[in-house]
């Protein structure tokens, strides 16, 4: 339970995850995108699903195959996992990891890469497509200023792209302008509140309907998400 000086801050990373999926879907020729993922918890699963829904927005027949590493940071394991996906025919690699190893493997294979956390383009410049990124600074400033003024109120903050805590890194210059325009239109719609990545119809990977047409998933369902959407290859457990 939060006390007088303790709060939680996080971001709706599923928003830029979706946008990065749109870019990845446009970039795959094989129709198989690999995803190197840390642990099967709701945060990571939510990101994989949002990414996959974005992929399907630009490439409805593409699939996303997941490998779990059971670590947040292990360049050797992450690199080996990315290589295993490349060996299966994936020509785009995405990730929920903290090192650049997956991108380096993609670069060596002539594949493309969606990084995470920050713009990691310098580490694999030919592979890099874009990245869902964090911007903690403004939130930290807000908390510090509130504390200094004696107005700090503990809360569970889950900020959005509209608030600036999460965003999409610049898109690689060789991505077709029509794709960039589509992504930017989607970004604007999400920020305006006119579009939500988890809007039905959505089925799970077994074909069971999770959301009906036009339904928007609520925060509780997103925060507890433990299923994969249709189009994901892999298991959540």
C-alpha cells in the first residue's frame, strides 16, 4: 500500500509498441518477425500483443514468434535467442530486453531491428527501424516540484504518449514515406484519444474472441494480460 511519500510511476508503453509494430510489419518480406522477450509477465505480454496488432495493421498475414530469455539483461542469451529466430527465417527482430545484442545479430544477418528503451540506432545502424522509448525526465521534474512545494500526493501514475513519458524513436530513413505517414497518423490519433491499440475485434492465439468489434480493453484487463493475440507464435507460460 502506498504511504505518504511513495507512489508508482509507469508509462503506457503499449502505445508506441503498437506503432513500432506497424513499422516492423511493413519491413518484413518473410512474414516472420522474431521477438526476444524477458519474462512472461503482463507488462511484457501486453507489449508483444500491442506490437503484433501493429504488425497486423500493415501486414495482416505476418506472424510474431517469441523466445523467452528469463533475463532482463544478458547479451549472450539475448543474442543467441535473436540468432535462433533469424535461423528460423525471421527478417525483423524486436525485443523487450536491455542490451543491444539482438540488434547486433540482426545487423550481421542483414535483417532489421526494433530496439527498446532508447534510440539504439548507433549500435546497429543498418538494421535499426525504430524503437518504443522512455522519457522519464518530465515526470521526475513534476514529482520533485510537487515534493518541494509540499503538494506531493502518492498515486499510481500510468502515463501515455500524450503526457510524453513514452514515445516512438525516429523511423529509419529508408522506410517508405507512405508507412511513416500511416504511423504518424496513428500516433496522432492515439494521442488525441481517438484510437486505442487494444480495440476489438481481438482474438487470442487460439481464435477465441477476447474483445468484440469496437470494444476497448480497460486498464484492469491490460494490467493483468496473460494471453497472446492471434498471430503470435509461442506460449505465455
